[in-house]
């Protein structure tokens, strides 16, 4: 049940001098969607998704897209807006979200963002010119490429995508080459473009809320979500996408394991077990990323009242300052 919005809090929301983006983040399956909908309802606002896979209209079951009733309750943006065939990166997301926020802030003083894609959240908070943290999955992919193809393969990639940095870096230093490629594959922007030192300012205040169930509770939530995905038809969804399984968007936990099942490499039971294991690992990587950010205020999954009070408190402080 939603906590009531008091008369005093309604007055706070009706007399704001600033605009606020409230970001609800956390590991996968931690209850972010439900929390965001409750909070958006209380503040009479709308939701921007910060999930790099929910963007794709073909990926519904395997990315835990909000169901139709949830989407009808609160208007969501950046869900199902792309095809898996479309090229998209964090730089494009930054531009698209900022345009959407410009429109939303005309009618709303507070907007909710929700998701677990750390890179997408970072670019909205800090701008793409701030050197991003690197997703461990991207790093591991490049490390494996060095092992399989040698450093020369990565040098050629760097020369192709960032000739400026290629011309002035130490090509005998694999760490520098790796860093440049990691940044490019995370953002779609050459590493050399990040070296200007210019920082972007945002015309809105940011409040970050983290949801962090205890480890046992989170793992149980992950297991239930995966079981529910199978019941909803994840195998059938993956089967319909098998012909395009090499698309980058499908290099995602939940689909890769089902593809192995469809190819007869493992049983369905093994596939489900692997999805649960790999989702747990992904959740740990997400938490490692988020814990570097000391501006996040962490709460339990059911602490909606406390979250609402914290948001109102942060708004009061900002307005009085």
C-alpha cells in the first residue's frame, strides 16, 4: 500500500524552484520496477527506464519489462523503442534522455529514472565527457580477444576507430590500448574525445536511491524471477529470436543459455540453472559498480515510506539552499 502524500509534502512539490531527477537503481531483480511505480504514483510523475536491454522491443520476457498493467499505471519512456537490429550506445542514450527530460520538466518538477545499467545512469548524471567506469563484461571480451588473436588485432581496431589516439599512444603498452577500446565500446565515442577535460553541468538536481536486499533475499528474488520467465515463455521467445542470435543485444543473460539449450548443448534444466547462476554474477557486478558512488542512499526493498521521506528531505535542503 502506498504511503500517503501529506498536505505539507504536496505543498513542497507545488512550490519548487528546481527540477529533480530521482534515480532508483540497484542490482537486477531487486524490486526497482515496483518501487519506482509506487514512488512515481505518489509524486504524480513519469518514469524513464535506464535499462540497456529493455530498450529492445523483441526482448520482453527475458529482460523483465514492466507488464501492461504497470505500463498503463505510469507512463514509461525508453522501453521497447528500438529493434535488436538497431545500433545504439550510451552517447545516443544521453542525447535522447536529455531531450525527453527537457519536455517532461515543462510539466513536472520531479521525474523518476529507474534501472540497473550503470553506464546509462552515469552518462545522465555526469555527461559522456566524464571518463566512464568500464563494464567488466566489455573488459573480459577484449582480454579474450588478446588471448585468441594477439595484441596486433586490438591495435588495428584502435587505428580504425580512433586514429588520433592511435597516432600518439604507446602501441607497445597493451593497457593503454585496452583502455581506449573499452571506452569506445562502452560509449560509441573515441577515447581521444574524452581527453578535453570538459565537464558537463546538468540543469536539474539528482537524487540517487539504491535498493539492496540482503544477499540471500536477492538470490531468492533472482531464482523466482527466472522461474517466472520460463513459465511466461522465455524458451519460446528465445526460439523466435534464434535466427538473429548473433545480434549484440542478444548477448544477454537469459538468452545465451536458452540458445545453448536449443542447440542441444545442455538440457533445459541446466539452462535454467545457468541463467540463475549468471544472473547472480551479473547482480554482483552491478553492486560493485554502484558501490563506488558515495552519493547513493541505500534502502531495503520495502522501505517505500523511508524513501519518500528521504526524497522530500533532499528537496527541502536543495530549496532552502
